[in-house]
C-alpha cells in the first residue's frame, strides 16, 4: 500500500560515454540526459530482487498526452503515487516511446517523470531512461541493454544518498543485473564480458 503524499526527488542522470561496440546505437545521445523526477512512497520497498521480469509498481507519468505515446491511467500501476486523472506511458510501449521521442525530438524529461513503488521498479525505470535518450535499432539487444544497465547502476550510485541506499544494497542490485545480462548474452549465443558490470568500473564512471 502506498501513502497519500508521495516523496518527490530529482535524480541526477548525467550521460555516460558509449560503452558498447560501434553500430549498436544509430543515434546515441540524440538528447543528453540530465535529471529524472521521481515519486516514491515513504515506505519504499527495497527487497524485491532485480530479475529479467518486468517490475510491478512502475509508471512513467505523462506531463501532457502527445498522440504518439500510448497511455493508460497511472493509478492502475502505482496506486496513490498518481492522482485519479493522471496518465502514464502504457507499460507495453517502452520501445514505442524510445522510437517516438527520438523521432519527434521530444526531450524525455519534458514529457515524462517516474513513479516507482520499489527499488526494482526504480532500477528498470532508470534503465528505460537511458533508452529514451539513446536510440538504437535494437538489432543487438544484449549489447543495447548493457548501456542501459550500466547507466541505471551508475545513476543509482550517484543518487544513493538522496535515495537512502547503502553500498551493500547497490552491490546486490549490481550483481543481480549482471546475472540478468549474462542470461541475455547466452540466449543470443554470444560471449559475455563480466567486466562491463565490474563494480570498480561502474563506480569510476559514476565519480568521473
């Protein structure tokens, strides 16, 4: 259950350099990310592990309703974190939004903010935030996701004080996401470089 008064945070989301092979993205960094507005409940849940399953309790709230973005009532997905009349990007439309925002040159933070009822939802919301700023044809999914995973982990590290997360909680998410990535590469018959998810490398990027 969520509380009636969401906590609102502005998370810093500075762009990362391209960490994947050339050609994975066709418009890398078409719009430089800078921050993401987050709503969360005071009793924010941090125990749900990060896996390859789409999380519950996540919604990208629409500040307005451009016709090119499919939408659903936000309250259906995040309860009291949204008002009765607020709309959210339809959960099935992350890829559609990645294409449409790039096509229309619509700055993501001027259209979307994030509501997340738990840490897993925030992790995937940050992952999607990277997608929205870096367009890829998605012909190499495992490598595309490496960039988005790394961005999510770096941004989580950079905002851990504001979020009230300790290093152990961050490390657990890093290890969980590394396992998910390994499975993606295995499913595509590709070798997996665990160095992409190395703790030291990600922290260096975060503190650069």
